[in-house]
């Protein structure tokens, strides 16, 4: 029996015309709030063409038809997943973690009741686990009082995050004492891998959530961390999201955003603390 070749030799680059790009952008904006600006055509084509091959489609018109005919919405979610950028690292933007360690967590620990944190746009989990590490370091035996909800729209990155296992190069920003206390070393195929220790992992719950869609009842938070996410949204979507975050914060709660994400128009109750940090 002769081998069957893929219809395009497995390497053909599909063309993406302006009408198709606009249609994809409209679907992504409606589903996830992501604003695909002109200039992103190459990124869209590169990230989606393997999906077209997997479906046996000859071009983007067929792919758009496939999405529209999929009543489950699964293919639209898959497309958003493929187009989502998930760059993250442990203890990224360290000023935030210093503020959390030196000021916010000690103040929260001095009062009674639970301490609730939301990592909104958690990607592969490094941010959420960094928050858990700081909570355990500051609160010690009282770390059980803290809980971290970690959410993302991408099912792909959530699978990675829930596994909690990272190659050694992903821990380059984690001090050695923290590695020894919060990671378990594993070896496979001659390489070291580091898995989040159970006591640290227990503080974090990963859930799929679309920031621009309906939210389930998730309660109030003392800290919401949404960094390097909102610059993918247009201005109106950013303002709506800040409004929703404000309603999910306790009085005196804080919002961390990325250093490149200035919130120039805020609800009156949201006050500037320092660059990329706001309080209600």
C-alpha cells in the first residue's frame, strides 16, 4: 500500500486576505475581547494553518464556515486558544511581589478571616504559584487562610498549570531556597523537572474563565492580579473589565496590572497607589 500524502505536502502556507482576517478578528473580539489590529495577519496565518491542515480544509473561507457551522462553539474556543499569547514566568514584575510580601499580606494576616487572591489570566500557572509561594513564606502555619483562584480562557495552558511541572530553565528567577521549599525535583529522560510541592499546590484552584464573558459567582477578593492581559483589549473592553474587577474587590482590596497597562480612566473608588497598583 502506498503512503498517502497530505493534500498540500504538509507545509503549504495558506493565504489570508483582508476580508478573512477581518472576519477572524470579529469572531475573536466577540468571543474573547481580543483586538487583532492590522499587522497581525502573519501571526494569525501561522498559528492557524496547522489547524486547517488537521481539518483537511483548503483555505480560510472553509475554516470560517466550519466555525460558524459548529453549534458547540468548540472550534471557536480552539481558535482563540491558538491565537492567545501566553508569555509568563515565576515572580515576573518583582515589585508586585515585594509589595505583597512586605505590606499587603502582613496587613491581611493581622485581621481575621480568609485571604482571597485572583490570578486573572494565569497562563501556565507561574504567576499563581508565585503568589502561593509568597503566601506560604509570609503566613507560615496560617497559609491555610489564603486561597488563590487562577483563571484563563485557554484550556491548553490550564492543563499545563494544573500539572504544576516545569523544566529547570523556567525556574531561573526563583531563589534556590524557595526552590528547595516549594518544589519537588523529578528526573525523566536524563533531565531534571520541578513539580510544585503539594502544600503550595493546595492553595491554588485553576478554572477556565473568559474575562469578557459571564462570570460564575466567585465572591470578593482582597487582591486581583491581571497583568499583561488588558493590552490585548480595546479601550471600551478595558474599562468594562476594570469596572467588573472593582465590584469583585473588598473595600481596601488591590488590583495589580502590567507595567505597560496604564489605567487612565477608573471608577471613582479605584485609587492609584504606585505604578500598576490600584486600591479600592
